[in-house]
């Protein structure tokens, strides 16, 4: 059984998901600016590479925060139910996976474009 794509794209920690989608939108804007101004594409590539680093950093931070929340709520529920444990861990992994996927997409946008003279 697979997770539906819309559940994957919309679930996860909302604040991190919104930040990651914002990074993706900014990277797309920089990519189109880079297409229009090929002479200064190095500046835009540098900005896009910073967005890659930030998206991966956000992914790691959301992983750690998700682990913290999952184990906290398991400790609060006096007994461990498998569906609570595995459901929490599954939801915890959505945001970091999305962050890495968005980082890979942004990496594709940072490839240099040949300048014809």
C-alpha cells in the first residue's frame, strides 16, 4: 500500500513544509531571472545553491524535531501502541523526505546555462 501523492505533499510539519515550498518558489524565480540575464548567471547560481543548503538544513532540523515530538508523545501515552509509534514515525519522516526532494529539484535549477557569444 502506498501513500497518496497529495498526502505526501501536504502532510508533515506545516511550518517546515511552507518554508520548503517557499524556497522552491524563490529558486524558480531565480532560475527564470538567470535565463533572462545570462551574463550574471553566476550570482543567481550562488543564490540558488544557498537555497539548496538551507532546504537540506531545514530537512535535518525537521527530522530531529519530529523525532523529539514522536518520542515525547509516546512517553506521555503510558503504554506504547504500535499504531501510535509507527504512525508518528511515519509522519516524522515526511518533511525531511520532502526537503531532500525539493533540494534535488533546486539543484537541477542551479546548472549553468551556456552563454552564446
